[in-house]
C-alpha cells in the first residue's frame, strides 16, 4: 500500500515537525478548535503520555507526514476506575491524506498498545472513518463521554478479546485535555 512510509516511535527531535503536521492536518477542519498541536505538547508533559504510543509516519526522504498519539484516560463507574487509551489526535498532512497513512498509524498504534497490555481505546472522530478499523459506538459498551457530542462520533474499540468487558461509565480525561 505505502511501501515508502515508515511508522516509528516519535523522538524529541521530531517535535517541531510533528507540531507542523498536526497544525496543518486540522487547519481546514471546521469542527476543530485548531489547538490540537497544543494538546500534543500538553500530553507529552503529563502522566497520561506513553512515549511508545506516540508514532510518526515518515517518508523515504525522512519527511514526517503523519502522527498519532494514544494516551491514558480512565473510565469511572460504580465498580471502580479503569485505565484505557484515547486516540488524540491522529494527523496526516493534507497532501498525504487519503493514501492509507492514517490507517497505517492507527493499526500500528493498536498493535503496540495491545502488546503493552492495554485492553481498549476510545476516540471522538468521524463516524464514517473509524469503524473500518474496528471502532463501535462507545455507548454500545456502556461508555459515556463527558461532553456533548453525537453518539455516532464517540467510539470505542477492544484491543484484545473482551478488553472492555465489564468496563462502563464515564470517561475522565487528564487535565492536559483542558476539559475539567
């Protein structure tokens, strides 16, 4: 599909390029508040950050054209608190979109997260894009998001069999998300 694209863990020297990729990826999206690049920086400074789950897509000539970040969030319910992951954000430079790079990033992030022992991942995203990767409405798992968004855009996915089994309640985002 994309033989010339390498998916690898982000390094500190990538931060400047990643910021530009994230800014440009969301630049023309009307539903964006255009602060996704600031979110990435705040998450890197937080306890929710998992360096192994901050990945870049790099071309053969070492240009970073995509980035994905999975960070820790919790689901709080009557039976306790459960740590899962959140995809935020998934970014691909506009001129490289619709080439499968976002999917490559997402699949690799899912594999690495499962290998690290995480059972589930959540996201707020386009209802027509993410289901092809296995995402379903979070409400089907009994998971609620703490903000007003269309049910079809609030999604969850199990990273391993029964990875979200018995986990329901409200998602609590770390302070880095600026929601609290």
